């Protein structure tokens, strides 16, 4: 990257898991889609490869961001670029903020090193950062962000180890969700760790529950492809029940789930890790009035289309 090079700009989308969080870690499929909100990264020529972390991040988050950035930068030759971030997503809300950040940074680093930021190249580099953020992530977050498509994702065993496989799930109808924040979210590590302990203690019981979630995901993806949004919504509702059975929901999340259903959601469930709070999604044919009503009531929320035909030029 030379001083005359134009600034580099890249976007990393946030994500929602429509069905299959948690069970995806144990080898079952998940259905996930990209949000219209995410993280924008901007790169300008500099004397060294450096990251200007957001002032809104706390000390621990800043250290982690710099460590993840350095790991990815080394893999592409540490191009001389200074990268700044413009996050639109709340941190630690189950919306893939770290994956969005990783994808946006990866795209800028690839461009700055003279490489084309294809979805595959972006996902490979973002995976390195996600491992710094989460240790052993499932891979669904950064894959969804890099592909920017509604995908059916699954971890599979290969000669090289466990790898992620994804295919696009196309919808003939506009598939839109309202995303609402509820409660104070527990650290993912705590929620996932408690589930792992229960699963290890009663493996057969939890294997049956994970398998049921896996079947729901397959049914839901077929419903999407058939344009059966009502069928997708019902699968989301059943998945929420199974998440509760897995011990992952809470009063704050359940209250918002039922609130969205009462407002006409075809289906509603939490998305992400769950726990004491986080993001809840509702599937709506007309999300606009719902967002307006919730916003008036003081709920942090937004709408996003995940798949299907869009009005020309519309990215929301």
C-alpha cells in the first residue's frame, strides 16, 4: 500500500442464528443469516501495520482486538496500513460482533497486502482472529459474515480435522426479522461451560435434544426454500422450547419472545448464547411498525432482511 493509494473500506456483517445455536458446536447444522448492521473498517497508508481500536471498548477488549489483529496481520505480511473501526453492533449481544470485526479487518488487510478479499480468503483470515476471541468457536459466525448469505452451516470431520461446511439457502420470499435486546447477557463462556457440564453428565439425554434441534434446522431450511415462512416461524418457536429445555433461556429472554409473538411474529426465539439476556429475534412479514412500537417503548431494536428478493438498492 503506497501513500497515493485510496483509503481502503470494508464491511463485516453481523449475524443471527435462526435455528441451531449451541447444537452446532456438537456437529449438528445451524441456519444463520447476515445482518444489514455490522462493522466497517477503514485503512490508510501508515509506517507500520496498526489498529486504532474503538474508544468505546474496555481495556480487556482492546487488548484482545490488538492481539487478534496482530495474528491476522502476520499471516499477510503485515502491510503498512492503519485501520480504524466503525462498529454498529452492540458487543456481546449474540449478534456476531467479533466475527463482523474480524471479517471487516480481514478484508482491509487482504486488500492492503495486494490480495483479493474473496469470501474464502476472508473467512480463512477471520477464522484466525475468531480463535483469539473465542478459543474454539463453531465457525458459523465468521462464515455467515464472510459469505453475506443465509447459510446452512455444519462442522464436519475431514482428514485435516474438523472443518465448517456451508451452503446458501435461497428464499423466494423476503425473510425479515426484528432484533430486540433484552436483559443483561451472561458471558458466553459461562453459559456454554454450564451446558457442557450438563451434557457430559447426562450425554444421552442431551444428545437427543441436540438431534431434535438438528432435525428442526433441516426442516426450517426446506421451509425457507419453499417460501413457507409460517413453517419457518413454527420451527423457530419449537427451537426456543428446546433451548429452554437445554437450560439456556431466562425470564428476560422469554418475556421478549412472548412479547414479539404477541405483536404478530410468525416465530420468535433468542439468538446466540442465551443466558440472562441478549438478542431475541422475531420473524415478521412487516417489521417496520414493530420496530417503531418497540422503540417508542424504550426497547433497543432494529429490523434486517436476511434473504429473499429486495427492493432495488435496498440493503436493510
